[in-house]
């Protein structure tokens, strides 16, 4: 990814590197040329009559969101993470012409990324004189869902007890951490990436103020059931990626999907190889698929089901590898 050059356009947001590498924000539109600029020759373009686009498994590219043009371009509308992968384009001339068929097959790599999300974690001490921890967590969850968060501001996150202690009046108080976040969003025609980031952050700041006001209202109300000590109210700001992605800070805090053969948990900075006995064929996954019973993989990072082989064969291959290693290492 480090070699990619970022070019920002509101509608066609694309990252173009050497030999046809593209990276786009989820929901963007992009257009790929069959023949990369540095490989383009007028002679080849003048003789080419048709272009065939296939995926990395040599299957013809067919999708309602994909449009192939006569000049060899391939346009993708509303890019999905699952569109990530290798695209091959083969120029061909008409069989009736005397011109030799072009031998080149051009490969283009596409990665569909997401913007990193924003997450706020508010900590506050709450009196436990009337309710248990379990009931308080339920009430705080309801407060987030019904009074604080809406789709435009935030999504409720986990609520947990950090610690409990006795107050100066010998009453039990517990510190709760309350998470709420704005997830990475899709591209929009009227809003650049910077605009989307700012909107996510502003939404969380509004949610934080609403939460603080709700705590104040409940504390002052005789019927309020949540008595929070607002002098302990503090909020931490975190950058997040959902599971199946990893955070790349060098690329403006974008979340890139894990490649086939890899997986990640939420908020990871790197993807992990699938363990032996597991495989993953797709981009952006949070777990790997297990081989069928009686089968395993020879190495970590298997990219497809075909790499699952009988455990007996793996044992034989392992013995052969050990024997070869012994020959060269003594």
C-alpha cells in the first residue's frame, strides 16, 4: 500500500499507483483503464477491437454495478469491500484481421477501504445505593439507546464497571465506562473524506453533551434513578476499525481490509495469518474458515479451500521437508 498515490475526487475517489493499483473508499465510483498509462502504446490501442475482463480466478467479470466500455475501461459503481481483488484485462483483435493477437494481459489490483471510525468512552462514578451493577448497566444501556444516540450521532457501545469504592459518606460508588461510536462511513458526492471525518466527530461531541445533560437531569430529579458524580465525568477519544480491517495511520487513518489468508479483530493495527487448519478466501474477514474434518493446511495463511489436504499427506510432506532441511543444514 505504501506505493499508492492518493488522488481525491468527490465522485471518483481513487488511489492510483504503478501498473494499475487502485484503492477507493467504500461506496465510491471508479473507472479502470485496461492498459495502464505507463504501458499504453498507440499501436496497440489502434489495433485492439475488444477487451475481456476477468477476476483472479479467470472468471469473466459480470455484475450489475460493473460496466464495460468499448475503449476497454471498466467502471464500478458503489464499490463494495468484496470488490477488492485482482482484475485482469486482455486486449484482443478481430479474428478477421491479419494483425497478431496481443500477448499482454494487464493486472489491476483494487482495494476498497473504509474511513476509520471514532469512538468515545466516557467514564463516570455512579452511586450504587439503590441498584445492583447489572441493573445499572441495563439502565445506562437504555439511556444511550433512547436518549443519547441516534443514527446521525452515534451507535451505543459496551458498558462495563471499571472499579468500585466507598465514597466519603461510606456509600458504594462504581466507575462505569460508557462507549459510543461513529463507524467508518461510505463515500458521498457532496462530502469529502475530511468532511465525513468532521461530521462523525461532531456527532459524537453532541452525543457527549447530551449524555452529560441527561446525567445532570437525572441527578437533580427526585425521581431520577441514576445519580452520577459529574465532577468525575471524563471522555476519551479513540480511533477504531471494525473486525476484518486494520488501521493504517500512514494513510490518513484509513481502515484497509485484511487480504485473503488473513483476519483481524476489531481495532487491530495489523492482520493475522490464518492458523494451520484454517483458510480465508475473501477480503475483510474477522475469522478464518476451518478445514473439513480429517483435513488441514501445510502452512499458515491458506487462501482457499483447495489448500486443505488430508492430515496424512501433511505428515508425509512434513517428513520430506525435514529430510531436505537436514541435507542442507547438516
